[in-house]
C-alpha cells in the first residue's frame, strides 16, 4: 500500500485512453490544485504539466514555502505518460478581503473527452480562515464564485465533467455542482474530506435532487468531513497518519486504483465531531458573526498568524474588547470558542 505518489509511479505509464479516470486520479487533481501556479500562466492559457513545471522551476524562490510532497507531485506529473496529454487551463486564485473571499481552482482537459474541475482548499491567508468559519452560518462569497466558475466551464463544453476538491475545496465542488445551470453534464462530484452545509442548503430542492452524484471520502479520524450537515454517499478510508494529521491527503492509503477502506470512524473523532457540531449549532448566528469578526480583528491588529499563540497568551486587545462590547455571556462563549477554532484550523 502507498499514497498518491506511489500510485503515480506505478500507474504513470497507462494513459487515460487505456484506463479512465478513477478515485485516485481525482485526489491527484485536487492535490495539484493547491500548487500556486496562477502567477506563471494566464487564465486563458492552455498548458501541460511539463511546461508548467519548467516555468515553475525558473520562478521558484529559495525561501519558498512550497511543500516537499507538492514538489514531488509536480515533478512526477511532469514526466508521467498518464498525465502528459492532460491540459490545464482556467487557472485562477482570488483572495478578496472586502468580500471575505478566498478561492482558487483550475480545469484539467483529459485526452478521453473528459474535464475535471478542481477547487483548492483553504490557503494560509487569514481571509481564508475567516471564511471557513462563516460557512457555519451563511452562504459565503467563495461558494457563489465557485458556481460562476463552474457555470462558465460547463457552458463552453460538451465533454463529460467531473468536479472535485479537498477540504474547503470539496465543499466548493459540491456547492457549485448543486447550484450550477448545466448539472446534467456532470458525471461525478468528489468531496475529499470537505465540510458539509448549513440547514439552509440541505433543505433546498437542488440539494435533495442532486446529492446522488456526490461521493465523499473521509479518513476514519477525520474532523473536517464530519462538520455541519452532509447527507451523501460516504466512504471511510485509511491513512498512515495519526489523528488530526489524517486530513493530509498525502497520507491517504492507496491500493491499485482505489483507496484502502476503513470500517468505522475513530471513537475519539466521533466525540470531537459531536462536540464541535453541538457548539456550532448552539451559538446564535449574530454571536457567531461577532466572535469571528473579533478574532479576525485580533489577528490583524496584533499581526498574529498563529491562533494557538493567541490563546496561550490570550492576547485580546483591550481596545477591541471595548469596540465589540462583549457582555459576560458573550465573553464566556468567546473563551470557550477560541480553543475550538484552533481545533478546526488544525484540520482544514
């Protein structure tokens, strides 16, 4: 057993014409969506993995935070026969502080008359973190943007379309597919350990009619994939990581062209997921908005990017406490919610 990198080394010489897209290919495309390539190509440009890799090597900085697994993935894809004829296009990355929006994605054109649209999960920006929490009580800007993006792709193609994403990207893939205009063109929707939705989404006619095309993969110690409401076909999978680190898609175990499946969720995961969902459900929407806005302002005012440090030192600026005018009940909620916010951030 191995991971997606092992799969690429084993399956790399078999083209998509010989063997069509499978669930592991889905995860590979979603993993690649995390790589920052929007600055070395244009939205309309069509490039292959080898061309992109050569461009990237010329532009990479020595102090890049590019992760080892991502670099290895990129390098293998650039040499893989299976992926050599795949074309990447419509690459975009938007972080808009005014809209509390962080979204990125790209479209892969496969040689067997197929498209795969992949949405990226949360990046390192504070805006991205803030939007993750806003998913718990409202439709966020990135979800609306995801619909617009997918509508554009679907409008201009008659090919079979697959849509996927990991973490928040999985949520965006589902939401875009649920509310796009040309749903019939979509063959499958892959949610790779992404959170669910508010009741506002789940009760819609679109969700109830279209959820049958969604397949959700959740590691047995997952927290993110168990957040909020998600009534879809769900497969539990095994990981070589421990606890919260199972959210890392490079830890997911692969055997041939499938994941290695698990029988049940970890018991501790069930407890933590239940606690988080109960907390999310119990706090009124307006208080959620107030607390999230407060934490965001704290991070910006203190230039702190590590929420754990914020809690350990409880660096709550007095001028912000005064600005938000928390009463005793709200302050008590704030003190209990911030540690839970850390728990969620560690998993997204």
